[in-house]
C-alpha cells in the first residue's frame, strides 16, 4: 500500500488489471446461473476468518454500521421522494427493516459495496468481483443489495434460496437497498439520468421484495 506523498494526499495501490465489462440488468437480471454464482460467492466470503485475510487484523473500522444509523437520513429521503415513489410503502419497509431482529450469529465478512458496478462480465457471464474498499465484518445484510440492483423477482428467489437467507436478514437487506437507493436518487437523479434509472429500479425492486 502506497502512502501519501509528492502532493498526492491519499493512500494508493497498484492492482492487477481484470478484463471484462460491468454487469448490467439487461444481461443478467433473469439469469438464475448468475444468481447462484453471486450467492455462492457471498457464502464463500462469509466462511473466511479474519486471520485468513492478510493484513486485516490491523485494519481499523471493519465493524459493520447498523442500519438504524441511517434512520434520520433515510426518513428525510423518503419525504423528499414523495410523489416519485410510494411513500407509505417505503415507510412501512423502512420501519420493518430497522425493527427486524439483528444478526445474532458470529460476525462474518461482507463486501460492503456489492452492486452491479463492482461486478465484471466476460462474454455475458460473471467473471470477477472488484472494489473491496468497503470490506468489513459483522451483519452481511448490506450485501443483499445486489438482489435488488441486478436481479428479477425469479432470479432473486434463486439467490435467496441458494444463500439460505432468513426472513429478518432479508428484511434488513431490503432496508439497505432502500436506504442506499434513496441516498443516491435524491443526490444525483436530477443531474444524472443513468443513476436515476438505476436507483429507481433498486428502490422499486426493494419494495417488491
């Protein structure tokens, strides 16, 4: 890991280049094979112990952030998006998510930024997961956001069954998808049509479940 120097203020690294294109809804939304692959990736990630990941024992800030920490911002975003999305449905989902039982098992690894922009494909098939800057240990519900950014209802059901997600964790995952989708929508939808389309889908699918 490179340290800040010569006028560059951040830590930096040189990584191996991975061929591929960013995963898209158009290519993979209905793919049960992709849903299984993603579930198996998360299951494998959750099996790692902290000592298995070199250098992680000294890294600070790995603990997960509770969903309730986003409560004020998410409720404000729900109000801001009134008239665009179903405010009642969003509020009901958010209430359910923040009141759902928490993760009561040993903490596990999560990717922390698991969305379509961090998945690569080659010839229309998943080939890599990138950007582990949000890697952490705790409740893996945040990684379920991928089910609502990428998948259709049918492939989402396959994903959930393969990963064996319980009701409480799934509800928290829907909450994460709603919160992060609203955050991006309210910040960028007016100026970025691509973000507007992606987050509209994410929020809508989170409400569907």
